[in-house]
């Protein structure tokens, strides 16, 4: 192959490579724009926050039987439960840890997803003490009016005595009414052309 022809072939290869690179870049840009557009049209999501929290003290009075022995108002960031077990050891549960326990226990999970069937699974275990105390509102217990009777029916029996239950009811009401649900679009965190929108309301 002569030098002139070889130079022409190399130049053609460079042209093809450059053309391919530009095509891929443009294609990639189109995919990115389409992805942004699709995310912007996704379903809205909700985010729940509480202006007030609660710290719940729970004692295992007999193996497998738990009672709430005290509740105090707390900053939402310091909310959670302190559990004293029958064998003498203690444990501190954050809101996240308590929520996982409630969601993984058959009894409380049944209530969260099928309240009508809950009575067959109700027990005095730790998950139920967490759900029916004031902390339960921060763990996913409904604040809807139709479930207020459930709170009285099951909640009163989880406290150590009636005086504590009556006092803690006010604490729980403060937590419940501080609940704010914020509805956001998936793209709300983006800035520029694809910024989302949000709205909030309290229950």
C-alpha cells in the first residue's frame, strides 16, 4: 500500500471513529433526557415527619409479657424505646429499629396490613407494646378516626396501670397531631429544568 493511500485510509478510519463517538454522545444525551422526563411523570410519594416525639420505657414483667412503665415527650431525633428485659439486661431501640421489629412481627404486621384480622394474633409481646404505646404513631400506626377505638381497646392493656395510660394518652395525642405528611414528586430533589414540586398537610 502506497503512503498516500495509507494516509487516506487512516483519515477515513478517524472520520468513522469521530462520527461513531458523536452519535453515541447524542444518543446518550437523548436517553438521559428521556429518563428525566419519565421520572418526572412517576407517581407521587409521601414522606411522614413528626414535630414531637416520645421516649417509651418498657419492662418485661414475665417471659414474653411486656408492659409500658413510663412515657415522656422527647425531641423526634431522640425518640425511641428503652426496654428492660426479665433477665436483667436493657436495650435501646431507635424509631427505625422499633419500626423494623413491628413490621417483622406477625401480630403487629397483621394489624398494619389487615386490622380486621388482628384480634386473632394479638399478644403482649414487645412488638405490641411498641405499636400500642404513643411511639406507635411514629411506627406506622394509623391516625385515622376509625382506628381510635383500637387504640383504646388494645392500648389500655399494654400500660402498667390506668394512671400511666391516662397520662400517656396526652403524650400520644401530642405526637399524633404533630404528624405531617409531605407529598413529593420523585424528581423533587433535582434543580433546574427537572425540579419537582411538593405539598404538605398534617393529620
